């Protein structure tokens, strides 16, 4: 895609004023069209499926499904859509969660209009978008501890992070749904958590999921 081609953008943020502000900045730029707005991660998934935008700009923290979870769902349903997380947060774990979920970039809401426009065009070309101040955090070497999880348990959690159900995971791995549940329960115990979301987040924070 070239910058002379109109890039179709979907915006998702749970604050209407923020959405309108981002929309105004993007619509005033040449070669960009805002085709939809969503107020939640769930709505973003629905709109992305219907609109098939080139780029989805997703807020990281929204009520219900957050931007990282929405990223996994959208990429699974709309593999042609590129995701850029737009947020006020600079936390290491948040950056890594977004990138590991498949996001093409991570941009701070304090970025200038030109940085926002450039990010949209950059992502549309298939390149990575990252606010310069965050690059050092993302690429700083991490100490990865020995995994308490088995290879199969990591595999199952990896598919959970993509939004697959137990049945879908069983089909993908050619194992029964009950076996999937057993692997998850063992993972919960090893990680000291009680649900799927916490298991995925904890495993990502500890560098256990590739």
C-alpha cells in the first residue's frame, strides 16, 4: 500500500471525546479515512469484522475486553487488518502484551498529529510503529526464567491468548476438550491464578509465552 492510497481506519476508545479528537486529526490528513468508531473492545471486534479496515487504532485499557484481547480477536477474524495500540501508558508489560498479541505498533496519546498520521501510513505499509521513547523498553533484554509449564501447557495458553475456545483449541491440537481443560487447570495451579485471562497475562509477564 502506498501513501497515495486511502488508508481506512477504525478507532476504538471508551472516551467519546478522545475518539472524536483522533478522528478529527486523521480525517484532516490526506490519504486517511476514518470508517468507523467503537467504544469498547467488543464493539471494535464487531466493527472490524464488518468493515475490514486497513488499520485499527485501539485504546489499551477499555471496560470489558481491553485493547490487547481485542487485538487477538481482530487479527484472528481479519488477518488483513493492522493493529496500532494508542494509549497513555508506558509500562513495559503493556507494551510487550500488545506486541505479543500481534499489534503492529504502540503509540502514546500524547503524540503529535503528524506522528499519528505517520504511524497510520507506516503500519499500512506493514512496518512496525513504536513511539521513540518506548523503543528502549521494548528491546531491553529480558531475563526469562525456566518455565514451570510443559510445552503442551504453553501451547494451550498461547492459543487461549488468541481468543480460541477450549473446543477450538482441541480441534487445533487434535486433543479432546477435556484434555484442554486439564492442561489449563494445571497451568492455573502452577502460575497461582484462577482463570484463563490471568493465566495468559501472568505467563506473558514472566516471559513464558513466545
